[in-house]
C-alpha cells in the first residue's frame, strides 16, 4: 500500500473542495487525446488467424496462463523477491517467467510487491509489455482485482471508492458506471488493462464468509442493474471487465479459498436469482466471466466445482447463454478447486470444461506440461487450444495490446488521484450511508462545541481518518484502537477512556462473527456514555450490537468515513437504503431490518 501521508492529504484535507467540484462534474468524460496518445507502437499487427498460425504450440499454451510474480520491477534482482520467485517458479523475476512460459498475462498484488506507487506500477507494466512482445509478438493482459471497497490492490494516491454494497445502498446504478470509469482510467494510466470486476454474485446468504459487501446486494434485479453499469464504466476506460463468480457465489457458507462450497439450490432458483446478473452482464457485452470454485448439483451432480464442470461452462454458459467471450478461472491456488485432481491436472480439466485462461496455477511448469502432454496424447486437440487463444487474442486486440500496449509513465500522475476523481469518490459515497438506529435522537451532533469523543474499535488507519474528521468539526477526539479481537484488559481500558467523554464512536468490523467486538460495544453502552456504532464493513452487525445510534458505511475507505461523519454532524441526511435483509441472530427467517430500510 502507499504511504499514509498521501492518503491523508488527498483523501481528507481536500474533501470539502472536492465535494463542491463533484457537483459540476460531467460523468463519462473521455480522457484527453494527449492522455490517450501511445508512447510507441508495434509494427502493423497480424490478423488473429495469422498470429495463431505463427505461434508454436508452446507459445499458444502459454497464452492460456496468467500468473503473479514478486517484485516492483520486471527484471528485479532484489534478493528477497528473487528467492520468492525461485521457490515458486524456478526463475528470478517476471521477465524470466514470461520468457520461459510465454505467458498470456500477469496479475498484480500487494503481497507480491507489485504496487508500490503509480509511477512504479506504470514502469513495471511497460517492462512486462516489452518482454511479452519480444517473447510472443503480442502484449500481455495485466490484471488486478480492483473491485474497490474491501478488495482493491492499489492504495492512495489512487482514488479510493466504497465497495459494491455501498453503491447498492444508493440505488443509483450510474454511480457504478462513474466509479468504474474513474477506476478504469487510473488502472489504464498505470498499464493495468483488465479489472477482475464487477462482482455479479447475489449475496442472499447473510452468513456468506467470502462475498458479503463485495456484492451490490441481495436482490437479483438490483445487482443486475449495477453490474451492467459497472461494465459500461470499464468499457469507457478501455479496461476489460470480468463478471464473477459464475454461476453465483452468493449463497455459499464456505470460503472457497479454504474449502469447497456446495450450493443446493434448484435449477429454477439459480435461473431466477443467481444467474440473472450474469445474463445481464452477457447482454451488456462483458469481456470475461470468472468461474467459481463451487459445486452446484442442479447443473452437475459429479461433485466437480464449476471451474472444472463441462455441463456448467460449456453446456450452460457457452451453449445455453451463447456466451462468446473469455472464460477465466478463479485462482487455481484456492482449495475449492484442488480437492479432486492434482495441481498439474487441474488446468487440463478446466480447459476440457470450457475455460480459456488459467489464473495462478500453483505448479505452472507441471500445468503447462500437462496441457502439452494432453495435446500430444490426443486428449485435447490443438484446435481446442486455438479456440481459447483466439478469444484471448481478440480481447487483446480490443484493448489495443496488439498495437500499443505501453503507457506514458510521465503522465501517470496527471490521471491518478486527481481532484476530479476524488470528487467523484465523495459524490458516490455520500448517499450510501445508512442509518438503522438513532435512539433519543442522539444524532446529529452539534459541530464546533469543543466536546470530547472517544474514537475506538477496529482499524488504526480508519480511526485516524475518523479522528481527523471529528477534530475538523470542532470536537476533541481521543483514539483508542482495540483491534478485531479485544481482550478483557483492552475492553476495560476502553470503558475507562470513555468515562470523561461526551460521546463514544466505535467502529465494528464483522462483529456478527466476533463475540469480543460484541462485548466491547456492550461494555461501552453499559458505561452510560452515548454510543454511536459505525459498521465499517458488514451491515449485519446491526442485530449483534447495541448502541444509541447505528450507521452502516459498508466500507472503511476515506470517502465512506467522511460521508458517515457528515451524517453524524448533520451536514448530510442519511439517504442510504439497505441493499440486503438483516435477520435476527441465529434466525435467518426473522428479518429485523428489511431490504430498503433506512432512517
């Protein structure tokens, strides 16, 4: 992530001016011609058919794979990064990885040290493109999970937006277009041309451990509208979209990173609910669909996850829905896809099921060798390989990667984290805040009174952001960070700190699965000081904790916190409406706060 100084300067101190600027912003304005000017171009490109004809089988199979590599530079010689790459792939860096395996793409992560700063990212992207062009004659797909909200790979100074559920609370689908247009513009400025977004899952299960606020909501019609707008925003930025996770991860009760979910809905239910946003995505021209590592017996009773299921990927997606774009797997390092076959066999099974691009295979050498051997043995035909390569090259052509895959590194800061983009983030965040309780009309608080507030709960950065906003409104804050799992000593210290305060503001983060956070809030309420609860992740916390006032922000990024403070201090009405039902604890059939609720 990026330095705190940039985050605070750009995301807090400028909020007031940016909110004003947002009012006059024209949505969807294309980047200037100068910003779009390619820094250099390839010679006249070959047709896709000619490109495939000139590729060796090894080059074509390499195009089917996307992997991550450690390092801020494509040819890094940093000892720690080299050691990590050697352990994973037997190469030193991304450059050698692409050269050895002719990879079709690279994916960026914070953990792999790819996203230090916008200029660094743009430079890394250009170097990757140099290597890809020299190796395969065509540029690389460079991807990131830039969903915004909970899942994003670049921090400040790139523009921070609330996540999907916050947008769902606004009921304004065009906000999704605006958000993903800005997100896509900034990604493209840094050389990232594929966003693994939007999430098209319908979060119908409040206990879903992996989707939750990453989804726009729990109703298929709402999700479909926002998915369509999201795809349009990315298209306007010339960034590929990827609707995920097909055929629908919203009712899972197991995290597919660590296990294999089984979803037992009928086919009729899936058609009515989970599949509707994916059909909308296809109609909207989505560039790619990402598979889910989930078992869906209604479509395939073999026990195979969707990623490896021919009835789901070929039968349902290709034949019934007539989808012609790229099918990309979710990461093949996840446990949900690794329970029936060996790591080297999984890509073969995914390809046979209908997938085109294999994301992050744990054993890339064995995976590529497995496909080559399957072609040699006749299990997979070279014509089948060509069909996937053709789809991938078609996407690359659409993105300009066969002509000018490079970006202008000298212009990156002209397009990333601009005042206009930050204003857009505030514009879409302000209507998302949802107030579920306001006992005794505690809110709004009067600004400029000099009263004291304890700012406590989860998140050192979030608490700092909150504290600065409180201070800017004339109150005196004291920060006490208690973490995700406060123990008895920490809870007692928080209660003690609350004693001389006029109000307590406590942030919760998934308190619905964390009894220690519940105990913290309960102890603060028992202290007798008025308590404002700010749920900075899941709104489901509302039925697990008390408090005189309860607000859901659906996220902890700067714009969401600033929007919540605007509600708390009466500068803004809480106009957000729940995009999900919130049931009673342990009783999913009893709805306490229904879809659409909001004070």
